[in-house]
C-alpha cells in the first residue's frame, strides 16, 4: 500500500495491548543465544527488526523454535565460525552483534539496508579496537558494512564516545562478560538515552551478569557465564504506547494501553508524565497507563530537554499541533542519525500541515497551525514518522501518510489498532 488516508476524527477511546518492546526483544534474544541453556520467551515482538536478528542468529548456529506464541532459544552461544549477516536497518541488532562477534572466533561480514550504512558506528569500532578487535570497514570509514575477524579478547580498559548513541555503551556491556579477562568501560562525550543503558544492565542481571558501576560513566566487568532465567516475558513497547496515550489526550479518551505501566523498565514510559504537565489526566497500574482529558481543559505547550526519551519526543512534536502554546523540544540532536534524519523530517512534514516550526541546534520548537492544511506526509521509510503523524488525523483536514507499511519494522498492525481506538 503506497499510502493511507486517515479521515478527520475527534474522539479516541478504548484499550490496546502493546506489542513487545523492540529494544527489549532484541537484547533478550541476543542474551538468550549466549546463555548456558534454553530460554522460553513470551510476548516477543513479531516485526522486521526482530526477524532480521532471528535470521542472523540462525546463520550463527543458534536454534530458535516457536510454538504457541512462545519462542525458545536453545542457548549455548554461536556454533558456526563465520557468516554473512544482513540486519536491515536494525540498530538494536547491528551494534550489539558487532561487539559480540568481535569476541567470537570466526570470520563475519555484517551489512544492512542503505540507511543502516549511513548510520555511524565508528565510535563503537574505535572502542572495540582498544580491546584488540579486528574490524574492517567495507565501505565508507566509520559506517557499515563491516568485516569482523573475531577472536578471544583479553579485556582491559576501554573508552567510548556515546554522544551519538547509547547503543554503543549497551553493546560493549553485552560483550564484556565474554572477554578473557576483566575490563573497564568509561563513557565519554554527552551521554544520551541513559534509560536504555539502564535497561541493558537490567537485562544482563536477568541472565546473572553482575556489573559494577559507580555512576553512569564508569563500569567494571569480569568474565562471566550468562545463566538462563528459564522463562522471560517481554514488556510492551513504551514508545508505541506514546501514540495511543497522546490520542487519549487529544481525543478525550479514556485510552488505556496494556503491557507497560508504573513498573516499566523503559524510560520512554515517562511520556505519560509529559501529558500530565500538558493538562491530561493520567492513571497508572503496574502494567497499564490510561489517559483522558476533559473537553474544557486545553492542552498546554511545554519546553523540555528530552535527551532521555528521544523516540517519544517525536510524538510530542506532533502533539504540539493541538496545544494552545508552543512546545520546545531539546536534547535530541541524535535524531539526525536515527532511521532517517528525524529532525529535518519532522520540520518538513509538520510545516506541510500548517505548523510553525523552528529548527534548534538540538531539537525543534513547534507551534500549532493558524490554519490547518491537507497534506501527504512523507515517512522516509521510518516507522516512527508514520506512527506519530497518525495523530494529525485528529486535525480538521485528516492526513495522508505515505508508505504506511514501514511500521512493520516494529508494529505491523499499528494502523488497525489506531482505527479501532479513534472515531
């Protein structure tokens, strides 16, 4: 389907079960593959990014079976000393595999879609080379594809610049227990998306890995065996929750998302707190959140540094179309190196709808339209562009979204769920 037209609507109400978190699904899949026995995974995300990783693990000799919606990963590590792996545009698979394969004997080539080959990986490669990793760039230096000559790495101190992505830190933390000796990690530069690093540490703990850290920039890791927890439940995607929670705020609700709530390990769930600040009513349960808004309570604009939740910050940029004062979003300079240049993409597409938008050094300032314009929104093959701009359907002109199938990266049935909740 080249495009989808969402007619104008004014109400949103109902309940949706969130798909499994992409970030958690790919982390858990990798750790389960390295564990000392089988792990049964419940509510694993069924999407393009996870399919790419599952296929790659299969090429590496990891047995993965699925029955009745439960995915069983045999564990035991990688059994084949070499493979050519294609990982699409899945950064949550590409970056950790780069680190783990560097410490795995064998010859490996990893590549991806054209956009993946435009997303920087140089800081991670530079850090791995401090451990003695042998990695070659097969194209432009600093970017995929890569050739990795994996070997046993001794460990030792390593520094990584995390300005562009917290995934560089997470990747090193996931690989460090596999090294021959103790290692230490120091994080340099501006630290972005810290909750994702904490998420990685939490998942490593689930597999019995203990990592010492005095603060968010210094870590000490010893060689350890990953112990399977036996069974794991993948939490619902908190970023996906942001679209429906925002719909509840715009369309009065109540809208309840199930699968992530007050006990969520994902930082992106904090988006619901922003909705409270803007004037919506938010209720919480351990694994659910519900949003509504009285018709006589307007949504107020806010100014926030959203360094910790850059994906949900996109939702706020579109939600600003419906606020009575501007929204200013800062701390999201790494938008530029995501699935597309999200800063420029949001700037272009919001303006098509009539919004007044200002580019900032590290974000955007968005003011609601004086007059809404009918528009065909380009998605740049970015799933989050497609999903957050669905909220523009609550405007008076509706919205047409190009390439809606790009949501298959993380949420294949998103538009069916959106239609079910809105009217």
